[in-house]
C-alpha cells in the first residue's frame, strides 16, 4: 500500500450551534485520485478547508506527512470553486497563475511556465482572464495550484458547470498528475462521474457514509442513492 500523506481523525466542525461535520476521518495515500462526493450542503467545501488548514475544526486533527496541518499548510493546496473567482480582474492568464507562486521570482517563473504547459494553456498565457471559457478557467486554476510546492491537491468541484469535452480534458489532466506522484482529493456532486472515473470514492453527508473502491461504495450505498440520477443525496 502507498504511504499515507494526509490523515484526518475524528473531525467535528460547527458554525455556531450547527454541526456541519461529525466524526469525519479519512486517509489519503500518495499518488491516488479520490472523489469526495456529496449533495450541496453535505460539507464537502468545509471539509476541504479544514484539510488545508484554512478552517479550524472544533475537535479532531489533520496531519500531512505526520506534521500537524497548522505547521505545514504549504504542503496542501486547495483549488477553489470557479464561481468564487472574479474572472473580470484585469490581468492575463500568466499573471493569474503567477499569483500561486511561493518561491523566488526566478524559480517561480520557471514553474509558472511549466504549469501553463502542463495544463495546455501556454498559447493562451497572454490572454485576459475574462476571455477564457469555463473549461479554460478551470485549467488556469489548476495551473495556479501546480506552481505551489504541494504534497496534496484539493480540488473543489472542478468539473462543475463546464462542457463534457472540457470535463474530460480536466479529468485526463488529473489522472496525469496522479501518474507522476501527485495526490488528489476532488469534490463532486456527480455520483455517476465518481463511480466511473475515480480510484476511490468517499461519500459525505455531514459524516462519512461510505469510503472505498467505486464497486464497494456502490454496493454499500445501493439502498441510499440512485446511480441513474447521477447524484448523491
């Protein structure tokens, strides 16, 4: 089995008196592609923020390579939902990607160009953000995440509201990243996509309902979800 790179234990998260996540535990193995599936309001985005250290849990712990996440937040990069970005900001794709760089200017320049090439945006690097399609915006977000020296990438709904060809291209990119050693946890509300395209599926609804291979999750949740509806609820 691969080495565990991110481990969360017994997470409880609340907003005021409302408990959003209850006793959530998970372990991500190095070089794996995992889907975090749940309906809107299931706590997916909240969990990703806790795993990255942006949001503190009421109780429980998160460690990346045995180090508390509070001491190594740079090792875990969270790619936000596309809808949370102001795409009208007057900068180019290259400038947008450079915003993710944490290293020296010379090193950051090389990593920025490598990230643009990896996601297939080198030819569009001088284009303004507001001229990008939805799929291109998602790839720009991924490039910005890749310029950071991370151990784990957390992607929040990257395949939402983009056309099927763009979704397929993005999924191929994610698979390529895994093949060279990256570890990805990708949130999605699309049950069918998760079962068809990911190595492992974690189903979340305030707590972990199922966690395992797509086949095992399908069996364990056969009475709770409707695969034909392609939605987990």
